[in-house]
């Protein structure tokens, strides 16, 4: 579980990250990462998740969300200090194994984390 200080909950933040952030996608997930200026109000990286009904039933969506939340929690320390991350699950995430989601998440994170930005 992500601590509340590391959760992205504001609709305005979600909207800003999706519109202005760097994007990387794959068959199971799409990541949006926004690293605001150093004057940002957040002091730690924050993550939010979007799992639509297209992914499956409520049970399936919650399973996918729990897996993604756990995977992202392990990787938040590698993000820049003020980073805002939105992870959007695609329908294929419902059938993906935990290891497949981990590999896809790592690949997408490697593409969106800007070079030269300290973690």
C-alpha cells in the first residue's frame, strides 16, 4: 500500500500529469510522468492509478490495481523528488502476470524518467 503522502488523488494533478507529462506505453500499461519545477508543492514522488471498466469486472480491476500499486511502491525511490506519476492500465493488464507487469513498468519508467534529473 502506498502511504498517503505518496498518493496522487487530486483530479487537477491527474489532468496536469496526463496533459503535460512525458508518456510511454506498452501492451499492458501507459505511464505519464511529470517532473514540475523545484518550487512544486509536493516533496516526495506521488503516484496515481487509472483502471477503467474496460479492464474487466470489479474484482479484476482491483487485482490489477493492487499489483500495480505494489510494483510502483517499490520503484518510487528511483523517481525524481517532485515527480508525479499516473499509471493507466490497459485491458491486456487483466491477463498479464505479475512479472509481465513488472517488466512492462520498468521498461516504460526507463523511457519517461528524464536523463540528468536526480532521483
